[in-house]
């Protein structure tokens, strides 16, 4: 079976599994659901960040993501319950064509690079092209540039200032983390989720004005006065 055919079959299968997964998690409509996508080159640690956040685990054994992997987690931000859908995409070029179907309705995009790999940082622009090439609207999405593997600082190839500058130019969030030690993971998700909720509040329509009760007008009427006067006048004339 050719590679293109296998990718096509996997894409259909992933979409089918995705629909079932979302349907199974819709049993509580009162909790809002938000979709988060990890993008970035192979080996940058997208799966490791996801697992550290999802169940606080880390493994040094590398296993490439095939096409797509996803998890879900209930979190609470500012007393607001949120159901978070976490999508981990493959970094290999051969799976790149599948990504637009998942990014189109995503709420949060994490652009992950490896601070020990200059190439993974330079390729962030290529990952952003997915949105422009596929005409995906990004104005309501939260983007964060995430430098992973800060525990390997002695092998660093990308300075923090470089990542921060790239993010500032595009008005994205920037943070460095270490999935291996857990450093910065909690802060990363706290920052992006709070910003997402803040943006959602801005997008809510203003409350409709409540109808005000009409003032009641009481008409005072003098009843019988004139008649009584006329009767008295007639009585006087008859005396």
C-alpha cells in the first residue's frame, strides 16, 4: 500500500475516532469545552508536555506520534470549570496535510520548539503557514510559543530573547518550559487558559436592555360634586 493511501486511510480513521471521542465527552453540556492543539517539529517534546500536564508523568523513551493523539482533562480556572481537549499532532512532514482539519476549530495553538535545536525554532514560521495556506481564521485563537527542554540549558541553541521576540512580533504568548522536570508547565496552562477565558468574555454580546415598567398615571375625578350643587340650588329655590 502506498504512503499517500495509508495517510488518507489514517486521516479518515482519525476523523471518525475524533467524532466518537467528542460525542462521548458531551455528557455535561454545562461545562464549556475548548480545544488545544500542539504543533511543532518531531522530537521537540509535544507529547511530553501533554503528558506532564495531563497526568504529571514523563518518560525519556521516545515514541513518535503517528498522525494524531488526544487526551482530555477537566480543569478549573478562576472558579470556572473547563473541559479541555488536548490534540497532539505528529511532527513528520508526511502527516502535515492532516493538520488543517484539526486546527480550524481549535481555541488554543501551542507552537513548540526545542531550545537545543535552532532548526525547530526556525521551522515555527512553516507551521504558521498552515493557517494562511488553508485560509484558517486565527483572530479568535490563542497562540503561545513554547520553548521546551530548558533542563538542557548547557546545550541551548535558542536564546530566550529570540523566542520572546518572535512571539512579541506576532502578539503571541511566550514561555519556556521543561517537560522533564515539570518546570513552567503549570504556569503555561494557567496563562493561556486565563487569556482564553478573558477573550471569550470580550466576545460575548452585551446584555440586552431590560424593559422598564411604564409609569402608572392616576386620573383623579370629582364625581357628583356638580350634581349635588345643582340639586341644592333647586332645593333653595323651592323654599
